[in-house]
C-alpha cells in the first residue's frame, strides 16, 4: 500500500522531487519500494509494530500457517531480573492527583460520555470466542473519571504489566490471546500477578481472553469460579523466561490476531478516553490527571469541531537504562544517546511524529497541552500513531495479523479520510521496555507481509473507499 495510491507510485511523486529524496533516504522505504516494484522476496525492513507480538489472523485460513521465529522480533536481551515485578522496588513516585472533582465534572460535560458496566460475557467474534471481562478489576470507573490503557498480549508478555501499571496508575483493559493449553498458563499468570505483585493489579486491571474456535481450551472455568485458592508466590512467575517453542500458539503455527485483541480491549474500556497501546510501551507518569485537566479546561485548539486524537511521541532506551520519569530526564538521555526515537534504527519514517525535532528540544512545562496539530498526510501519510482517543474512533481490521504487519494502516486511512486532527501532546510520551530493537531478516514474515499487502490492496482498501470515501492526500 505504501505507494499504491489511486495515482500509482510514480505519478504520485514525480512532481515532488525533494519529497522523493527524503523518502529514498529512509532505508526501509527503499526496501519497501524494491519489494513492491519487483515483487521479489526482498525482506521488508519496515517493522511497523511498536512491539509486542501484536499480530492477527490474516484473512484466516488462506494463509499457510507456519509460525514465525518470534525471537527475531524480540528485543536485545534485557538483564534478567524479577525485581521489577515486586511492587516495593522501582516504584515511580506519583504526584497525588491534581484533578479536582469539579474538573472531572467538566470532563463529563465536555465529552457527554456514558458510563459502561464491566459485564462478564462469552461471545463469538468472527472466528474467535471471547471471554469479555473475564477477570475484572475491583475498582469500577465512571466514563469521565480516568483514561483506560487498552492493550493485548499473550502470557509471555505479562512481565510488562506491573511496570506499566506503576507508571499508568489507572485502569488497564487487556485482551489475552490464549488458545489451547496456553489458556492454563494465562490463568496462572493472571493469578500470580493478582496475588503476588502489586495490589494495583486486582484493583485496576481487567483481563479478557480470546482464542480461535478451532483451538478452544479443554476446560474454561466460569468467570466467578476462576481462582479458588491463592497462588503460591514462592514459585517462579509463569510468564518468566517463556520460550516461544513451548507455547501452544507456536506449536500449532498460529498467527497472532493482534487486532481482535486491540478491539476487545478498546470496546470494553469503561472510560470515554483510552490509550490503545502495546504492552511494552510504558507511558510517562501522571498523564491521566494532566490530560483530563486539559480536557476540562477546554480551550483552543480543543474547541475545533474536527474529530481529534492525541498522539504520543515514542522512544526507546538501551537495555541497561532506566525508563525516564519525565521529559526533562528524557531530553537528557536523548542528548547522551541513551534514548532514541522509536524504531530510529529500523525505519525512521514509520513512527516519526510531525514537529518531532521541535518537540525534542522544547523544555518540559507543567501539565500537558497540545504541542502541534498535524494531519496524516504528506510525509506522515503512512504514520501509525499511538494516541489517546475515544470510543468514537474507528477500530482495527481484524483480518490483519501481527506477523503480516501494516496492522494499523487501515485505521490510519479512515482517520485521514475523516480529516482527524492529530493533537500531539507536549509533556507526555511513551517509552518502550528497555532494549533497542535491531532488524533481523525473517523470510517467513516477509512472505506474510506480502500477502497482507495484497489483502489490503485488493480487498480492504476498496472496501474502505466505499465505506469512508476518499480524500486527497490520504493513503492506506
Ligand atoms: C510453594 O512453592 C515452593 C517453591 O516451588 C515450594 O517449595 C513450596 O512447598 C510451595 N508451598 C506450598 C504451600 O505449596
Ligand atoms: C531466566 O533465564 C535466565 C538465563 O537465561 C536466568 O539467569 C534467570 O534466572 C531466569 N529467571 C527465572 C525467574 O527463571
Ligand atoms: C524528573 O525526574 C527526575 C528523576 O526522577 C527528577 O530528579 C527531576 O526532579 C524530575 N524533573 C521534573 C521537572 O519533574
């Protein structure tokens, strides 16, 4: 899709020489062009996912289902330690909530949101069974009271939950892919996290579970009868050091249905605002209070009548570094080279946020504000932003898988056609779990990406044009 706009690749760029040069400078784009134009098996360097084994069943069934070597997409080794799972250590100091009750009431007025219940239910969703609100947070939120971090994972990624929660300090809605025997390990992991780590897990995290109708676990306890005894906390966390070949998903060569997970987690969020993210992306502290205070104030550019979402800048830090606690610390790390913009080494163009340079040199201030209002056009036409949005925003296409890449592109197209304003926030950001990603060839994944490319071009893009229409400058 990269260069298959309606005008075709060549026409689109002939009158934009400097733009071409800029684009060609990005290695990933060069590779992608070669890939697209020659239709060879040249691996697509562009690693579009922020992380996580975010994937989904690409038009299920039609694909040869061999599994990817997921190790190729893992981070460089992080020093092994379970310390971060223990709440007492490493705790980020959180400033007490500055959001007053009246500010929260303002949020309710401005958003005119409706409250939602956390109802457990079993429901089919395409080729999947979903156990919605299977393990519920004990604390319920009204729609204006907070922001929900919505995410997806399998149990091998659950070591991220406690560090994420320490920084977020708000509701989390997580959809876990747990086919076959992965289900049991997933329940054990949830039990461990609830009983043996931070009490915030029980209080704030709601877990949903889903699996293909072809890979239903042998036994699925009722939602009110899952954890009958408390977990033995002296045993090793079930999600530690999981080797992917021991997982049911890998043994059965399943793809990771990333967008089913993303959508399940998003739809079940109780709050009006949500940060739909990947579990390895840790937010800067205090975003919730600061963001809601900004919404309550409701001054320009928020008064704009356009649809809006609030993207966050994303960074990565070396394996031996601490995740920065605030923008000042981040800027210091950027200047020393111990932090870099996300995927700078894989594909600089993929996650670049408009006015990125200016953002990186702008001093930290109190609160959060809109730094710049951008659009997903021009240099940013293939941007896959991670943003704070609401229930009103389009969901993700569930035919796309993590392995097939480009899994957020179709949502991006819809946002562009609907002329969304991308209101980039100034003092808030995301940092990937320490460890800088490097590119490794993966012919299997390159093949799947080729198929995704075709699926999007031949089937999904024409659908989107019918459903959302077209707008000059927008592409998938
Ligand atoms: C808990 O697990 C530890 C380590 O595996 C074991 O030594 C201990 O006996 C277990 N305790 C109980 C009550 O099962
Ligand atoms: C995980 O594996 C590493 C070596 O690969 C080992 O040093 C560490 O103790 C293991 N951690 C746990 C909790 O088993
Ligand atoms: C940023 O975080 C560092 C480390 O926690 C702290 O020393 C510093 O005071 C913080 N700066 C601001 C402006 O909050």
